[in-house]
C-alpha cells in the first residue's frame, strides 16, 4: 500500500529488495542490470510479478528445467 503511488520502477525495486537466496540473487542482479540499461520496461508492476512467478512460481517441471538452464548460461 505504501508504494502504490510511486512509479513502476520504484515498485519493482521494492519487490526485488525481498528477492533473496542462491539462484534468486543471480536473477535479481540480472533484472536490476537490465532495468538500468533500459532493456526491461514494465508498464505496471503486475507485468513484473508475472515474470517473477514464471521464474520462481513452481510451475511445471519442464518450465523449471528451462529456467535452470537459462541461469546456467
């Protein structure tokens, strides 16, 4: 609720501040770098949350394996 009136970039940064642990740290650093370079652009924070859920939301086993392979690259 506190960040509702802030710009999307600040909302994404706030969410990323809670992303922690092993592969999550690597993913977070990559996202932060892409945001700084303007390689990622979210219209609303919900778009970012969809990406976050795709990456770490459990999903099916095949999607998890693909995500792990991407992190290895």
